[in-house]
């Protein structure tokens, strides 16, 4: 399995970023996919999950601001982040239910003025 995150960077409070995750090595469409984040000194937090049936769930902290989506034809996972806050600063990881122990390298998101 391989998951490669991209799209992170520096954003101003109130701004937007879209993260992407390219997946390979497993049957992408058959597994639930998630975005997690980890800020310095904090626990891993699941931000959003999209089930193979396309149902979605979000952490309360991002509900109404973030949108998770997937493109099963291209094995891609996305996280559209809007109305960003400094508390959203973290390394963001995509994760597959195919392998609970595998994590990619992540992509850094920094929200600061």
C-alpha cells in the first residue's frame, strides 16, 4: 500500500486549501478512507472519513468547514478545507481501512497571518 499526500502549505485565517492523497497498492474503491491530523504535542485526530458507500462523517471541530471526497476512478482522496483557523495547523495524513498500521508522510498545513 502507498498513500502520498500533497497540497499543504501556508494559509491565512479564513482562507482555503485542498489536500489530495494518491493511493496505490490496494483496491481503493473497496475501503473506507480518512483524513487525520496531528498538531505538535497533540494526539492524532480523525478529521473526516468517507465510507465506501460514500457516507461521510466529520469531527465537530471541522464540521461545516471541511469536505471530504474521493475519486474512485483515479484512486484519489481529497479534503477541501475552508474558513481555516490557526487551530487547524497540523500535519495531515490520509489513511485507508485496508491497512490500519500504514501512514504516509503527511502534508503540513500552517494557518497563520
